[in-house]
């Protein structure tokens, strides 16, 4: 199944002290590594990269060697706004994927798994079973232990029927850090498939160290 992808990379990097999407891992910016995986995938027809307005020009230059048709566009004030900006360019696509630009270890196998399993659903998302014990707290006091049965932590990319996720963003009344939430809220049918434990999201300084370790394991 063919698809287009919106790669969201308009974050300010407040928690890490710099725009993490442009931090280089072994000489290659994190965002460029993320884009490259989709660029090399046969099912991906169009790529839209959403960055802050001040980064559009430099990002376009950085990604100039991308062979898949590419648009670099300015995002909005929030992640949801930025996703909407990207979707505006892909209304012609039947299926669209949405991916965090700071997940550079997405694999072709995960992309294929999502596209192969969206048939009959409104969305298909990757997830990993929660393995740690969960506690509900108030302040610093534990109220109770929460059952982790049937609980999953969700990743990107996420695949959607384009017209449905576009409509969901057009009619949303709140911000969403997870796009599949909007499909759930609209009564849509979301399928979960096995995610990838190495498909980490780089958010904190220590994630850079983990990313370097993953690169070492993959190249040695």
C-alpha cells in the first residue's frame, strides 16, 4: 500500500537546551536520519517535513538530496497545529503516516508493518506492552498500584486514512500529543501492531547517549 508521510520537527528543544532534531548523531542530524528511512521506502510517495518558520530554509538545504518528492513547511504553535500544517499538503493521499522527527531509528520493517495492517481500519499504530509496575500518586504519595494488563506505550509512525485524520484535526477541540487519540475520540477504529523497542524518541539529554549506543550496536 502506498502512503505519504508528515514528519513533525517543529519543537523548540526546551527540555534539552537546543533543537534536538538538528543534533548530529555521528555527523548526521537526527531529523535527516528520520527522513532518510522514509525516503528509501518503496511505499512512500510524498514526504512533508514540518519545522519552525525560521528553520524552513536551512532544513530545505539539509534535505536537498532527498529523492522522494519533498515539501518543507512551517509549523504552528503546538504539535497538533504543526501536524495540521503538514496534512494540508497531503489531502490527495489515501493513506498518510505521521512521524516524530526525533525518532531516527524507525525501521523499514515497522513502516511496512503499519501499512500492511491498516486495511479495514481507520488507523494503525505501533505499541509496546508496559513492562514496569505502574503507581498512581498524589504529590509524592502513592495512592495505588495500577494494573498494567492490556496497557501499551505508543510510538510513531502512525498510519491513517487521510480524509479521516484530516477531518479529525479540522474539528478537534483540544491539543493532542497522540494523533490516534483524535480518531478514537471520533469513534474510529484503531489497530495496534507490535512496535520496536529501539524506536526511541529523543527528548532528554540522556537519550542522546542511548541513541549513540544504538548506532554503535547497529554499525559494529
